[in-house]
C-alpha cells in the first residue's frame, strides 16, 4: 500500500510513523509536518530527531505553521513544551535532512504522480490537507483513500465536545469532510479501545538497541500522562488507523454523515456524527466504531520490536 503521512509529532505520531516504516505492507512516499501538538518549529524538530534516531527513509517536508482561520492552539498544556514527554533519555538534536519543498506542494505532486494509488493518512490538524485540496481540487479524486485520526462519536478531549485535531483547525476539517470523497475517521471512541501500558513499554525496551531505549522512555512518558490521572493505561491514537490499514479485519466501520460544528459556543470543533439510516444518502465518512484492540496492538508491537532491533 502506498502512503503519504501528514503528522504533528507528538509521541503517538512517532509511534504511527515507526509502525508504517516497520510494516512491509506499506511504501511511504513522504511525510509532511503540520503545526499541532506544538508550534511548527518544535514538531518539525521532533520529526527530524525521530527520523535520525531510526534512520527513517521517507522524505520529510515542513507544512503549514498555523490554522486556516482561528488562532493557533497546541496540546502543550497536556504533552509538555516539546509536545512529547520522556521519563528518561531524550531525543538528540540532529540535522536530519529536511526537503526544501513545502509539504503541501510535495503532497500534491506525489498524489498527482500516482493517480489512484496513494492513501493519505493525516494524524494532526487538517491544515495541510485542506490547503492541498484548495490548491489542487483534483486531488481528492486522485486518492486511493483518505484516512484521519480525529474527531469522536462520544465527546472530546480538547474540550467537552471537540477532539484535539479538529479543535486545532475546525475550518480545515470542515473542508476535508466536504471534499467529495469518503473520509475514514478514527476518532477518540475507537482509539480508546487500543491501549498501552507498562507491559508495552517493557516490550519496546526489550529490543535492546539505543533506539529502543529512547523510544521506550518516551512511550513510558506517554503512558505517564494517564498514570498521573489515575489510570495505568493510555489510549493509542495515531497508530490506530495504521493498524486498520494493514489489519482491517480487526475493526468495524460504519458509513455516515460527519459535519464539523463551526459556530457552537460550547461545541465548536465537534464532529457531529449522524449514523442513522436516513443520513446514508448524505454519507461523507466511514466512522470507525469497534477495534479488537489487544490483538491489533500486539500485532503492531511485534513489528515495532523487530524494527527497534534492526
Ligand atoms: C490527537 O491529538 C494529538 O495530541 C495526538 O497526536 C493525536 O493526533 C488525539 O486527540
Ligand atoms: Ca497527532
């Protein structure tokens, strides 16, 4: 499967990227970075350090540094100044190659060069994707599939109503869901069925390489966000759609209508999911509802462990 990955690293973005590169089913054409978990310079630096640590092959591009319309929001209040936390070792600064071309143009060029072939997977705010679709209206029809981590059928995390990736750029999300092709939506509701805990940290650490030690300290930092709130396990957000792409039999999706609330005083950024029968003629999404989380994560960890040993 041919992929383009749009991301705002973030630890769970890192884990998704590593899983993509670890899975022989995928051919990753490029990675575009978008402001989200932290401002663009920070998430870009995170991406460069991750790329260096693992020797990741796909070309890396800087994308949009602010949302389409609203003021920038980040997840640094939860994830820390770097947009990811470690309980031990730190990623080392490195000048990993950054391509000169803007991420949005690189995404457009890649999709146009491979009509009908590229699955676009976006796991950050949808600013890069919406900008690409505005500049190249032919793009949605040229994709093999369009998959996002974002939204929720059950309430939000950034606010009571809104999931972070949609909350950070609701106008971009609205444009993407209106692009004319079905979006596979992996929201909080399904990602919360895939959880990591101390046993997964130990598995990653057991791979024994320097990369595995750094990765597992950040995985532990990720689980620690939940521990500090009294839970021993943390939801796995961005890697979950990667698991679906490779192991679709472990998930259930339902077609429906998803609209982005842009005006609500308390509900701006909410994904209003209409999964009722009468909404089907207006369906613009396949909403992921169920995951066999333990099996999916075990599969993912096996690949990640092997990649960390390499
Ligand atoms: C999403 O928000 C970000 O903090 C994570 O990287 C993930 O993409 C979860 O709501
Ligand atoms: Ca993300």
